[in-house]
């Protein structure tokens, strides 16, 4: 992510960056300034570099302005436009950085039109749109990149981790003309393309394509979400939301913030041999199985999760 910010600032000649609440972008000082998913990441590490501004990410489930019957009220995009008028003008903003699906912030899928709205704002103001696909990319959502679900093309796309199946490798993709100002050797990073990492990336991409893992991620995602909705019907009042795309699924509980209910459910599931992650500051579990996960394995995970919820819901 540091390289993407460097590139955006260098190419635009502007300094400020807009990120979104709940985002996670890294642990260096600059990326910590951009990260708001958990306060623990930032405590006692400041002061942070200036020029980072945080806009609201749409969270329709808890938005007081959401229209009756569902749908998006557009308050997040309006907040972004307001920020460009009140805090950082387009003439001094190099980039808007967005996770196409908010990862650690709660596995939030943006409402239709949100990413396109960012794209339109960037085009109008001369700002670069950066998509952070470190968690959502490389087939995770059933497409190569999560931005494809909204038909949006960012100016810079950041990837890592999954591109080489965990072998250290990261990188950015961008439009060719955005690299013209950068002199040779000015861009680089610790996780560069070593021969081993590059070979792992090639093998990863080949397996995803040859074994139809995009299709599998899509199918298993539908299975998981339907199974979670069945659990919601079986345990009324316990689950408040099921969301996600492909093998990137979030399950939010109707529990007080900070109650630890999601952690209690994951502990019960661990006793049954299944590992789940919690995420966000609300009581949410994320289901993020490998792309090779089978129908049978998803069924086993849902069974264990259902038993764990039944054993834990007395805590509500």
C-alpha cells in the first residue's frame, strides 16, 4: 500500500489521501494512519503522518438514514463529497483508497452504485482511485477482483498474500501512463518478485484457472450464505445480518457491541474442530475458507457453527 500512495502522490503532485472508516491497510506508520478497523493497531504508535482523511463507509444495517424497506440512502457518498468541500479539496487530494468489500471492518459489501460513485468523483476531481484487494482479490469473491462485481476499474489495484498462496509477494497494478514520472528504481518493496515467489504466483493463478476455483468460490459462497440464513431462521433474534460475496462471508450477531458473543461462538466452534475469525468492532464472524473448499466441508462448518450458536445464545 505504501508504494500505491507513493505512486499516487508522485503522479498527481498532490499530497492528501482519503480512506474509509473501518478499513485496514497495513501496519507501517503511513498505513496505520489509514487504518481504523481496530484501535489496538494504533494505540501508542503516533503521531502519524498527516494528510490522511477518513470518510464514512456505507453500513446500511446500522445507518439511521436508511430508507424504509431497505436500500441505500447515499449518505456515504454525500459524506465523501462534503469532505472534498470542507477538509481536503480535489486540488490537494492524490487518491481515494477503498476496500471493495470492507475486510476487518466487518465484511461489508457496499451498496450498488457506491464504487461507481467513487469512480465518478475521482474522474471529476482528478483523483486516483486505489482499490485495496489484499483480502478480497485473487478469486476470493468468485471473480478475480472484487471491483469486477461493480464494473469499476480503479487507477491502482493493490494485491498480496493470496497471489502466491501465502508465499511473500505483493504488488500494485496501474495504468501504464501513471508510471512515466517515476524514475527507474524509485518504486519497490520488501516483498518483491523473487524467483520462488513469482513461481508460486504463476502456479496459484494456473490452479485457480484450471480447477475452476472462481466458480467454486461462487457456488460455495451461495451455499454458506443460504446455510447461515437457515441458522438465522432456526435461532430467531440471534443473527442480524448475513452478507458477502463468494468465499468472503460475514455473519453479524444481534448482540451488544463489545459483549464478546462472536468470540464465544468461535471458541465453541474451535472445540468442534472448526476455526472462524471475528472481525470489526461489532459482533461479527467472517467465513473465509480456501478456494478449494468442498461442498461437504462447508456443510460440516455450518453444522459446527449451528451447534456453537445453540450452545452460546444463552449469553445474549
